[in-house]
């Protein structure tokens, strides 16, 4: 079966095969493909909603840990000079240092660490997160977080949070 683009539904051509996760050790392998029409690069096969929920809950995201040695060390690291240096080296600084205003949608917001940063930088952030445990943690911090796929998300849902 031909892979179809998750955005425009045109054919996706495989560019790289046998990609696997070296960071979290997920058991699956994927390919990376490029849409022949819009150029969007994406996983092949693209995980189903159930697969994504399982992957995020089991391997990637926040699992509800609080007040243990790991979470204390993690919080100290995330507020340290060393973490900011890591962000510069990793290249993940675009939004962490960008100041602005208005709504900002954080797709894959985890437990809301980025939402905190965006709020401090002047934005009114909202999150999308498949891991319900992580989403609940972000909601406890006062953020609007939705647990659905991007293609199901309707921006008018935000109107109840606007003043």
C-alpha cells in the first residue's frame, strides 16, 4: 500500500528506511518520507492514534512522577545554566527565547514546562498533548490542554478560554 501524506493525502516517497529510536528504545522501526505534492516530511508508516498514545505514555512523556529524587534533580537541571547551554547546543531555542504576545499552540506540550516559558515570554499558550497524565499536570498549572490529534483540533475550542 502506498503511503499518503497526512496533510494533503498525496503520495509519499520513502527517503530513509529503518529509522529506530536510540533515545527511548521504542521497539518499532520507521521510514522517513517526503510528500510528492506539498513536500512535508513524515514517518512511514505514520502511527495510528492508539500507537501514538501508547508510545507517548510508555516511552516519551511525563508519567506522573512527583516529589522523588529524579523529579527534584530534573527541576534543578531545567532551571539551570547547563540546561540553557544544552538548548543552545541542541538548537531548541527558537521559542524558549522568543518574546511576543497572543495565542501560542504548543503541540506535544508534555507536562507544561514549555507552556510556562511561553507564558513568561508574554504569550497566552495552549497545549495539545496525547499523554493524558502529562496533560492533567499541565492543566493543574492553569493551562488549557487538549488531548486530541492536531487534525481533530478546532481553534474555535479556544473561545471558551479567551476573555
